[in-house]
């Protein structure tokens, strides 16, 4: 196990390095215009551009530029230039809203995904399975940017059940926090509910053919016990891995669109605002932190997976 | 590709059989029809623009008035509220109303925007598939360090938050344009989102293709080709590639759908298609600002995206079932739905 963890950590460090180089290339090397000009923003004065050029050392060699950029990002010196605001502060302000949105959505999609998948699998081929399959496919097919406008229009404007966008902190007013987040949670969760129910269904159908399930039946366990204790349990391991990966990707990606649509002032909203104003430093910061977060979560998931399923770490060692 | 290889005695080749199986799948055929309709709809954009709406996708009508019967309607009110759907009341002009305070014809924009969305989806899927096939063939055929390098690169790309990095690259290119060696792309070009999308969706196809190449490279016909003196290129592209055809077709179809969603997300956030071009994604972000007064402006482009993506996904699944009947029979046999028939196919 220790060997696996060490290997995985080394792999993670490598990926983190690659990510940082990639982000560096994306912002400072690939585009076809002076980098200082781009960082300064749309209406920058020549004086500002000049000072950014010196501050970031754009006349130095690429490795030195890379080092400067990483130093700026990880010591919290990253600044957006119009007006001058530290990027870190804004990101920190956004984290509670982003976490509230993502964690809530994660719980909802895991719960409903597993529920629908379980009933779909134990009734495979029956009418319930067909209905649930239809629901799942509909869920997978509705893009966030269609679902959100429809929900907002009908449930916050036509019928004023929910507040129209915005965010209230959990510590300020838990009830308002909840009502503001219900629609965003479901918007973010619907796609994954559909997807997870399909994955669990097919996993369970696979497991049902295993010998130990036949053994469980043969020794006289009730169908319900066979399904929950043997089939469901063994089908959950891949789901947990998947959940880890998707959860990371949701925080650092999909949540952005939901935050914009519902005016939730999270990290993604900040990034979107920066895109609209064509301010690159915030996007640089959000991208790097987000990518690091995802790589880190993926690493943890792998280690947890190896812990849950010894075959994985043995397989790795044997390779 | 494999069609010419039908033996003289075979009445129906595998492709014709697959085609017949596809036709039997009514749902897939219906959604293929829907997809064709959507393509025809966007192709008809210039016809509608010139002969019905009499305006272009970017032409503004801020002070114009429509004469409907005896009534005079402003395209944009002095408060900046655009006109709602007119259907055929104004002879097809402003069929879906105007898009914003700029008073552009929403229907015309929907048709031209759809062209951009579909074009980006299809072209990026072509590039993605091409890259994925080449990388998958090289990695699966040569193995060793080639596989290690390609495999690791794909793993890293795969594990990244694709949307976030896509946004970063998208906005960076949208601001500065691209210059890598001989390739130079100006900043507003729709080739920028195409490049972003193609790169980041490659691992999703390359990894399964590599797996399949690994398995195929073990087969006797590959050994036979090598024994006959075929070089690596001929083995890869002449022997292995034709056997990947059905996988490639299925992934290509599904990839168009994914890439269109990716494009819509990028464009919605402003990191994809740049003005004056517009796509369904940019139209949603414009329409979203008027959600309470003119909800259709945000909802209709969203519905178009959903229908297109749904159609492509269902057609893709239908193709998978038709081209690889075993996959479906296996699944259903497992679920106890049908007895596996023709399992020897």
C-alpha cells in the first residue's frame, strides 16, 4: 500500500508540473500578441503595459518567465490590473459559494443517481426500468444552459416559488441559503443523476452474473439481501471513483456555468466576469488553482480506490 | 473501406447488414431524420434571410417600425425592449422577434448561429477523430516508449479540468490569436475554439482506439501481413485501420454532440465564438439577460442545442448497436431480456 501511495504521489507531482507548464504556455507563449498587453487588459495605458512587462520579466528566457509566474501565483501576488485587485482575495471570497453549490449538487446526484439506478437494475427489462431509462436519457440530454433558463423563468418569475438567483451565506441565514441553492443544485445535478443511474444499472447487471451472487442465492438469502449486500455493494466501488473524479471536475468547471446563470458569486462567477472583461490574471489564477485541485482530488480518489480494492494496488505492483 | 472485400459468394456484406440493422431501429432512424432537418434548417439560412426576413444576422434595426395590418410596431422600444415573436404576422420578418436592444432578427441569427455551432462541432470532431486514430494506432502498434509517451500525455489531458483549461486557452486565443510555427490564426477566428475543442476531446477517443489496436495487433491477419513483408505503415493503415471503421464511425457521431456542448459552454462564457460571429451558445448568453421579458430568446437556442445533441447521441447509439450487434445482445442477455441469438456473428 505504501509503495502504491508513493508511486501515486510522484505521479501527481509530475502531473502538477505538466499542468503548470501547460497553463504557462497557454497564457504567455502560444498567443500571437505581446503577453504584457494581454495581461494588462483592454484599455491599458502604455505605462501599465511597460510596468507589467518588467514585473513579469517578459524580456527574460522562458524558464525564468515560468518561474516568475509560478512565484506570483503561489505567493498570492497575482493581481488583476484594471482596477488593481489581488486575485487571491476574490478567489477566497468565492470559495464558500462554490463549495455550497458543488457539495449540495454532489449529494443530490449521488442520492438520486443511485436510487434510480438501483430500481432500474432490479427491474431490468420491466416497465419501471424503461421509464427510469427514459428519465435518465432526458436528464443526460438537457444542457445546463437550457435547464437553468427554463427553471428560472417558470419557478422564480412566473410562479415565485424560489428567489431569483443570488446567494446567501449559510452562516447568515440557513433557510435563505437553502432556498437560493435548490434550483442551482438540481440544475447541476440532473446530468449526473441520469449518468450515474445508467452506470450503476450496468454495473449491477454485470455483478448479478458473478458466481458469488449465485452462491448467495443458493445459500438461501432473500432476494433483497442478495441485491443490497452483494450486488449493490460490489457495484459501488467504481461509482465512488467516478464520483471523486466528477466532483473535482464539477467544482473546477461545470459549476462555472451554473454560477453564472444563477448569479452565485462563487469562484466560477469571478472567472466568468473576468472573461467578459477580458482580464487574464484572474483566469490564470482560477485555472491553475482549479487544475491543481482536480489533480489532487484525483490522486486521493486513486489512493482510496486502492485501499478499497486490493486488486488495484496489486495489479499496479505487478506491472 | 471493407466493402470491396466482400467475397463473390457473399450476398450481403457486413456494411449492408449493419445498414439493415440500423434501419430496423425506428428510434435511431427518426432522430437521424431530425438531425437531417436541423442541417437543412441551418443550410436554408441565406434563403430565409434574403427572401423572408430581408435582413442579415448582424444587421441592426434599432429605430425600425413594422407594419402589421393597420398596426405599427417598434422593433425596439425606446426603453430598449426588443419585439417578441411575430410568427408570420409581418410576413415572416422577426419570426422569433428581435434579439436585444440592437434589434437583430432572432430567427436569422438562429439559422446562421446554427451553422457556426454545427460547423465547429463537425470540424472539431473530424480533427479529434483524426488525431485520436493516428495516436491510438501509433501507441497500440509500437507499444514500448511510444505508447508510454502518448499514453501518459493522454492520461494527463484526461485528468485535467477540461472546461477550465479550455476556457483559459479559448480566452487567451480570443485575445491574442495563435502563432505556433507556421500556423497563425487571428484572434476573432472560429478556428480558435475549434482547436481548443479538438485538442481537449482527443483523449476520449484515442484511449479506446488504442485499446482496440492493442487487441487487433495480436491477430493472425496482422502477423500474416508482416510475414508478407508489409511495413508498419501498411499494417497500421491498411490492415488495422479498416477494422476500426465501425468504432470510428460511432465515436465520431457521439463526438460531434460532445463538441457542440463544449462549444456552447465556451461561447456562453465568452471564451468561444467571438463577435461578429455568433453561435447558439453566444445567443443563449445574449438572451439570458432578457429572460423575464423575452424568455424564448434564451430558451430556443438551448432547445436547438438539446435536439441536435440528443439526435446525434441516439443515432450514435443506434450505429453502435447496428455495427457491433454483439454489444447489445450481450447487454440484454445479461439483463435476462432476450436469449442471445446469433451470438456467433
